[in-house]
């Protein structure tokens, strides 16, 4: 050892120069997109890409694509200035929800402006491909017509041959049955409340006989002061009651915390659909605010694990570096 110090150092340097990059290739860092892409919704296309849609911090609602869930490129926007929805004058396009219904893609979106809780509403647009172009079909319903204040944050779900839309923001979470094409409220149907006034950003995931209601609580949009937290409850029935581990109801604003802040990221909320990789692992996107660069709500990715039939994120907070999904 003493006789060949240079050879030893060279060998170690060579080992780490070869080994380190290989291990790094299997890992990613949060955020996966380091600029504002809030309220993500994701779908797998038929072309080998995943497509991601976000609230229009990028004007006219951005569409991104990726083959590995880590490296994303912007494809286009869902709308142009000419095709942009306009049923809420001066309103923004928030919290899109993308789905394939029958043979076409249906994009639900919120159209709202701050303070317009009775005039905001949910619209829908259709396309033949996930990249569009999307044809806007206008308003599905408005708060003052459906009598649900702050009708934003849509989420579509098919269950037992029926189609439903869930929505709401801090005035209760509601659901309603849709027509078979997903483009209208089914005749005679009325909104049914499933959760209380602490929540928005609804997502429901069905697994092993349970429905899991994911939602966000707290403030989304106050930069470094944002308190957004991702929470969850579960039920044996689609319309509830959804409860926490102690059996307390989400109608009374009880839940389990899934993702809370840490020293690096705050405002952790509004998660996407769960994506399953080739090994069966589950992944979820959401947004957060970086404490080092608190401009906008950056795109985050973390693994969902299951313990005693409850979803958990390791350490219940955003990861800084993790193993990549296997796709």
C-alpha cells in the first residue's frame, strides 16, 4: 500500500468516476421541473409518452410530455387566444383534469378569478390526441347554477359502468353523475357532498375494495408562506363516508396527512393521478414552493407506498433525491 500510493489513488478515482454516474442515472432530484407547473394532471398516451397538464401559469394552459416522468418538454398549450374559453370574463384556466372517455380525450378545467366564487365554473374540451388541438365545448356548469359555491378543481372518475365528476374548493367537496360521453350532467342528478370545507384539489383512487379521497388543505398560493398539505381519507363506497384511521369523517374535516412541508419545500399539494410503473410501484405528482427560490409552484414527484391499506410517502414530506420510476 505504501509502495504504490499513486496507483491506489488512481484506482479509487477511476472507480468513483465510473460508478457514480451509473448510480446517478437511476435517480432523480426534486423538483423535476424547476418552474411553475401547478395542479398537475397526467395521462399515458398511446405513443409512448406521458402527458401532463397544469394551471395556466403558462398562458392558455400548458401541455408537457415525457417518456420517463422525469424529463419533460412542452408540446403546446391546450388553447390559443382565439380558442380560449370565455364563459368567465377575465377568468383564469385552473386545475385541468385530463381523461380518455370512449375514443377521445376530454379535458375538464376550472375557469375562475379570485373572489368570483359564485360565477366561476367548470368547462370541458375534447381532442383526438392528448396533445390536442382541443375544441372547447364551453361551460359544464357554473357555481350559481348548480348551487355549489366555488365550483373549481374537477376530477373525473368511471366506476361500475358509470361516469362521475367530483369538484369543490373550501365550500365542500361534491360529486355528480355524468352522461355516458362525460360531457353533460345526467338528467335529474343533483350534487352530493362527500367531504367538508377544509379541502380542494380532489382525486379519488380505487384500490383493494377501498376508495381513497386525496385532497389538499391550507393555502396554495402565498409563496414561502403557503401552507398547502396533501391529505387522504378512505371509504368502502364512492360517495363515502370517507374517514381517517380513527374513523373520523372527512365531512367534519378529519383526514390523514400524506405530504407536508420540510426545510426545502413548502406548500405541498394538489396531487395528480397515481401512475404505476412496470414494477408495480405507484407515483404521484404534486406542486410545492422551493424555500430557496420561492417563485411559482414547481413540479414534484414522489413514490406512494402502502401500509395497512393506507397510502404513505416516505417521511411524509418531499424527497430531495430518489430512485427513478421504471417504465
